[in-house]
C-alpha cells in the first residue's frame, strides 16, 4: 500500500527492453514479411553492434532443455506459426501497453494471443533468459539475478520490512526466485520483463489462491505511481478484533487494487486483527511523547516502526480514531 521506487532495476530492465525485446519484435515482423529466418531479416542485419551483441547472446541460449532447442530456433518457429497481421498486432500491442504503464495507466484490457506468444515471452524470455549472464554481459551491466533484483528493490526503498502491496507481511527473502508481476505474465506476456510491471512482494500477495495470482481487474492503481494506503479507509471492531478496509470514496483504482490482492478478506482474518490490536496497545503503553500533529506522528512512526507490517493501518487508527478520541 506504499509508493515504491525501483530505480536500479528499472534502469537495467529498460536497457533489456530497448536493446533486446523491442528490436526482437521488429525482427519477427521483418522476417515474416521477407519470408526468411530471424537472423537473415533486414532488421537484424541493420542492428547496431551493441544491439546485435545482445540479440546474438539470446539466440545462442538453449531454452528447451530436452530437445536442446536454442532461442534462435524457437524464434524461427514462432515466426512461422504467426501470420504477418498477428505479428504486427503484437508489435502495436507491445508499444501501446508499455506506453500506458509509463504514464501510470494499469487499467488495461487482456489481449488474447496464441499460446506460442505466452511461451516465447513469459516462459522463455522471463523464465529462462531474464537473468542470463551472457545477455547481461552483452549489455555491459551486472547480471540481474532475481536475488539481486530484491536487493536493489530494498535498497531503493530504504530496506522496508513489510510488503509494499499489502502491509501485512514481511517482504520476500533474498533467496526467493519469485518476482511479482502487477499485471500477470500469463495474461500480459509482452510485459513479462517490463520494469514498471515488476516488483518485490510477499509470498501471500504472489500466491494464486490467497493473493493475486493471475487475476485481472478493470481499474487498477499502481504502487509505482501513488501511495495506495493514503486512499483507503479502515474500520476497527474492538470487540471482535476485526479490521475492515475499503477504498476512500469508492476510488476505482484503489478498489481494483484491494480486489486484486484480496485485501478486504485478508485484513478481516482474526489473526490480523489480533496482531494489529497488539500493536495499538503497544503504542499506547510505550509512547513517551504524544505527537502533536500529523507531521510529528508520521515522523514518530517512521522512526519507531521502520516500515514494519501494519504501519499503514496503525497510522490511520492513530490519526482518525485514537487522537480524535483523546482530543488531540
């Protein structure tokens, strides 16, 4: 629910998209139009030395272990399977979707592509080639292993203790190989390695049955562009220790975010209410100086809570329930 940065990862992943993914899609179109292989297409031949080096590194990688098929062979098969209109539509969709994310619009409709598109972009480019050492060497950048992605994300966000999605759980451990896709790669395969679609999240948010999974909503706010926690309302039932969360004024992007992450149901869990109320009691019993205003309060929480889980809900409770009740 917090606004986040992803500066280091975004810089590297933009290079990956600009020098690999985007020219690769252009190569597909030219190869189909010219009835030739990807390596013989006019777009490939005209590549700069730098981009050719990246494409060549990718082409040489084995992406199907059993058959030992290289990425180049898979790309040639991919061009054969799709028609020219399908490939041009794929290119137009990639440009449209990436431009929309660049301006903070995540309310995108799912585009139905053939299974081969998902396989190439989500299974091969993301699953196999994303952190390939040779590709990152050809970009003259450090190898972006998934562990390093999480390290970079933490550093950019001053080492948060809680998940930026839900504020309920701790963020992924360094050893996690999972990187969260805000728009699921199963439905938006062309955005599988796009920087504004990737971030670190907790295991629950990333799970299919409990969190987001491959679900899609019509309106969606992104933590890269706003602090979603500032557009939600909390209600606290003291007797049942139940916490209710909703979007302020029915704000559609926030409503979509809460629905996508299943947060209304997750916040109502009994153990969540118990933990949050313990945090409330701890604040009341240990605070030595009552903050006089919202600025002091946020400064106190930033210093003492250090981004721990439930900070968003605790801040709301202090500002809207505890302080007003005590005439502060």
